[in-house]
């Protein structure tokens, strides 16, 4: 559907609808108001999709040309002998991403009072148009010349020379009679470069707000034309006899307006091509100026930086383009033990992180380093900063261990509560009242135990992350075993848990809560590493060494040689089957620490009598 609702004349509307050429009208904010059927066919977007939007048909490299045409139409004066439209050969995007050659006749839309409303463009296919080919050839020539000029500008690092070359290039590209570059300094402008104007004007200042630059900044555009009907006494331009047109484009430095490039015309008239070149050159000027400003700043700061580098507590190395060390401060010598004479002129003696990333690693001396690399864009050098984080690394590891320990210690009571709660929810009607009461009583007991555990962990954290606080006192190990086993029996339909406790089992001497955690972790591992199910056998009996509890599963077992290693921190068995079970290898490490804190011992063995699986043996002191 074509949107021409603002066209009230039925005949005009019909003409637009039936036109063979694409007709696109936009308002002053560049939003589509008319998009006829021919435009739908040419560009692939429907009117419903485009009306009210800025059409995405102008390639980035042609936006300056597009802006120049619109600005030129806004500033044309009646009686200049020029027609009311500008015709250019160019390219536009189709919806499928390809570029199509077109010729565009662009006119300014005005209301009856002459107030601009926007622009209308009539698009003609121009694949074989000789004018198009000529335009493209000329454009390619100008772009090549502009690229040469930009390369020349970027090769120069003296700011004053860069600014003078910019104004000289402006005259060459646009054919202007004179030019200048003004710098924005707060609320004022300063003329810092001229070409074709008296030298005494260099350095003159003017207020920013009432100037043409101020008007351009407030408009949100990057290029502006001012003709004889507008104020031309801005800053310096009255010094050029016969001045009739001023064109200016903004230059940005680090995304902030830095200055403006002026082109002054007293003889020839300016066209949209010249305006486009001005806009492009002004944009590139910002890059060249930025390079020169940055280089000047680097030169000015070199002595200061050297003093800072030498006095820094961080190790600092400066590397050249070939990643060879050129500076090596005293702190680098202290941290690495490598003197400057052995470091300078050679590659960095340790691994270097990617730019913007931090790398932490130990040296052979045992010192841990944090290493960060950054590039000095103006010189291409790399600065590598490294500091001693050995103490921080030890503190971080202790903190990680405490957090991991906390999570493991909390898991068992939560698992039991979750298991009984799930049983009540799913089997309430099947359970006898006595069983329901027993389940609720277990949940209450475990919740109380969980509260004590949290308090226990908080007290333990005050004692230090490397110490697990336990309370040594007599307790009923049989009751702890029955509670843990009861909690796990409801967790998995694939597993059966058999509990065998020696009659008249003596009381144990240790920490009931810590033992509860240890047994819960052993049962959890038995379930985890027997994924196909089976029987988990739990036995408890007394002996000369104390009370021994074994937990035996029918799972995948432990690889020979790993029965001791599995109790180390962050270690799991390396057999291929075990790798699929996740975890970070802290559970059995915590089990061992809690067991030894009670004066007990823990060990891992193959399944009994040649059976598959693992047998864990826990020995605790008897009362």
C-alpha cells in the first residue's frame, strides 16, 4: 500500500501512484512521507514499512553527498539562475543488500508561504546511463585524490603543519577562493590556519554562539552553507572581497566538536560535489588533528612518564612494535629478579596477555603476578604492567575454599528436607498418619540442624577460612546414620539403600553435625557415581581402631592409583566415564578435613569381593 495521504488532490495522488519512476518524499527530519509503487519495486520495501522511517537506502560512503544535495537546495536563492532541482547520478541500497545505479532529481518541498517542508526525489534506473558512468569516474578520481591527501595528513604529526595542509587541500579539492580552520575553545572560536587570506588574521577570535559554527552545532548537522542573503561577517570573512558564499564542515576529536573547516567563495559558485568534499575532508581532518594532538601530548609527557615509571611500585615494561623490551623499571627488576641490562633489547621474559585482558600466573620463584597490557595508539608501543599479588592470591584461594566448603556443608540437610518434602507432596494420600508425622518431624529436625549449621559456619569463618570448627563430644552415631539413610532413600527410584548397624553400637566421640555432613557426602557420591542405580550398602561396626562405617556402591569405581588423589582439593578421578558427572572436586576434600578434625580417618577402596563400584571407609573414635 502506497502512503500518499498528505496529497489531498486526487489527480496528484493518482499521478504519484501511477508514475513509472520511483518517487520518495521526506520531511525535514528525513522521515518518509511518500513512497509510491515504483519505489516499492525499485527498492524492495513496501510503503507500509517505510512511511515514518528514515529510509535505509543511502550507503555510508554516500551520506556526505546526500547531505550536500539537501543543504544546497536549502540555501539556493531565488534569482540565481539555478533550477529548483539538483540531478545527480549515484547509488542506493536495495532491500536485498545490493547497490543499484540511479539518477536522482531532488527538489525542495515548500508550503504556499515558501516554508521548507522537506525534499522529494524522483529516482530513475541508470544502469547504462553515460552520465552515471561519467559521474562515477569523476567521483572515483576525487576519492583517490582525497585518499592521497588524507594519507599525507595522517603521516604528519606536527599540529600546525597538519592544519595548514588541511586548508591547502580544501582549496585544491573544492576550488574555493580561500579557506580556514577555526578551533573551538570553550565559548569562543580561534582562527588557527588560513589559506588565501591575509596572515594577520591568524589567531583572531570570535564568540561561538552567534557564529555560523554555533548555528551548525545547534542544527545537529555536520555541514552548512551561508549565502549573501545571510550574515557573512562571521569572524573574518569580510576580509575577502566579493565573498558570496561560505561553506563550513565540523571536525570532531574523540566524538567531540574540535573545530570547523571554512571554504570561502568569491568567484565561482559552489555545487553539491564541493560541499560533499568539504564534509568528507572536515571529517578526515578530525582524525589527522587527533593524531597530531596525541603525538604532541606524548612528546610533552615523555619526561614525566619516565619519572612515574621509575618510581612506580608496579613492574612496568615498554615494548616496541617487535615486542622487544625498551624500558624496564626498578620495580620490574625487584619482582622478577631480572636486571635492566638482561631485559632491555629482548622479548618479555614471561607470557603477555591480550590487550585489555588481565593474566595471573606464578613465576618460578613462587611469586604470583597480575599482568595487564595496553597499547599507546600514537606510537604503537605496548605498556605491560605487572604487580605482586601473591598475598591476594592466597587470600582469594582461602575465600574460594570457604565458600565452596559452605555450599557443600549446607547441601546435605537441604537435600534431606527436600527429599521428605517431596515425598509428602507426591505420596501424602499413600502414607499412613504415623509416616507423615515422622516425615514432618524429620524435616523439622533437619531445619533446626540447618540453622545450627549456618551459625556453625559463621563461627568457623571468624576462626579463618583454613580452619573448620568442630565440637568434640559423645553422640549417637547410629541415630545419625539412620537419619542420613532415611533422607536418601526417597531421593532416587533407581537406588536402594541398605543399612546394617552392629547391635549395641557404642557412642561415638566427635561432632555429630560434621559426621552428618560427611555421611551425606559419601551417600551423595555413591548415588552420583552409580548412574544406572543399584544397591548402596551402609555398614557400621566397632573395632580396635574405633567405629568403622563403610559406604559401598555398585557404580563405575575409581581408576587404580586415584584412591588417594580423590581426597585432594579440586581432584576427581580422570577415567572417561567420571568426567560426565560435573562437580569441582571439593566434596571428598571437605570430607577428609571434617573427618580428620574429629580425630578420624577416611579412605577409598575398590568394591568388595571383586564387585564393581567403590567402598568408602570412615573410622571415628569411640567414646
